[in-house]
């Protein structure tokens, strides 16, 4: 009989395998997120939702870079009250459903996170790392005092796991991870996009309407692996690796760096959701070849050398 090597415990959530859909991909509808579940993803994270509806930035909001995408959508979302319907529907998914939350103050994070959990979210992921919307996202995640306040206040109200998605746009991500851990977070997602821009050489005009955006995809994978490695050295919390995972070998690299699971975003947006299956199969074959019984056995293994 084939043994199950792929299951992971992530801050109290049980995932059938260590792959997750990253926030921001395929939007906020339960229907499109449900289609991802069918492709084998171990968990789903929604696009970030806030207290009030937001239109986001005008087009263009995404441009292609050499090895990735630069995006600045401006956090478009219908607001948590409208989104609650989708959460209620997603409760029937048979994988953990995690709602990504942003706010313009600690109180807003608390209100949105509480509404999401009351509606049935299995966990929340605090977006303290969106690199280009003022007074939220990385403006919170780059400020240790504000970050700690947000995490602490959400933790006092929410009785489900609280994940915190960190920004790579800081001097020392391990220090920020330590602040996050001390404030009571249950897991850390590393990393969000890297601040970036692109300019049209004919017109001399920045390509994104917001000018500055966030770079994702294979271009940032080595940065993300380094961040996971540094965080693993400093804090005991489970880490979810995110940034440029395209195949099973990328995913395995994150696990070896210290991640307990990986999120996949840009590759799903570009190549479609079928990649979950091949990544899961590849990790399983790797473990089998190495004579290992569980994903857990390779988490952080690169630190032993
Ligand atoms: C957006 C939000 C993010 O957290 C991010 O990393 C990139 C883009 C957005 O909606 O613009």
C-alpha cells in the first residue's frame, strides 16, 4: 500500500499536501476558488479583503517582466460584508479556506478578521506587506510597533490561526518575523511581492497606472528562499514559503529552507491550476526516492549542513 507522505499540520490546520493557492490569484469568488480545490491544492487563500469596498487602480494594473509579473491592482475588493456570502459557500470546501485581510488601522484588521472567522474562515492571513497602497500593507509590516499592535489585537479577538504575510522590502526580515512571533502570530507567510517598476522606453511613461507595483514569479524565488531560510534560523513558528514556485523542485527548495508549506500564485495565473497536481506528485516522488516517510522530515533540512 502507498503510504501518505504529503499531509502536513500547519498551525493546527490539516493540509492533505503542502501546496496552497497564494492570495490574489483568481480573485474572491467561491466558485473560482472551488475549481482550484478540485486540482489538488492543499489550502486556498483569498485575495485580500478590507472593511469597505474598493475599486482599485485604473488599468494597466499588471505588466510582464522578464521572469515574472509586476502588479499594482490597488486592493480591489467588495468589502467584507459582501464577501461573507462567498466565505459561507467556501465553508463546504474540503480544504482549509484562509481569508487574506487588510485594514487601514489595527481596529480595521480586527473587524475584518473577526467577520471572516465568524462567517467560517478556517484561518486569516494578515496582509501587512502589499507594497503600494498607503497606510496599509507594508506601511504596517515595515513598522515593528504597528505590526505588533495589529497582530496582538487580531489574536485577542480571533480564535482561528492567524498567519502574517511579510514584506521582503525591509532591511532585516528575520527581525520583523521575531516581532510577529512575539505578538502571537501562529504562522508566517514569506514573502509578498518585491517593490518594482517598468518604464516604456518609447513614451518614457511608467507602464503601471500606479507607476510602482510588486514583482512576483521566478524572478523573486531566490529572494524568497533566502527570507524563509533567515526566518527559520530566528523563529520557531511554521513558515509558508511564497515567491516564484513553478515546479516541484522549487517547492522542495522552500521546504528545505524551512517552510512547512508553499503558496503558488503567479505560476497558477500564467500556466493554470493544473500545476498543483504535478508539484504534489513531484514532491511525493522525491520523498519516496530519498526513503522518507513525511514532508516534515525535510522541513529546514538545509540548516543541518
Ligand atoms: C496587491 C496587493 C498585494 O498585497 C500585493 O502584494 C500586490 C498587489 C493589490 O491588490 O494591488
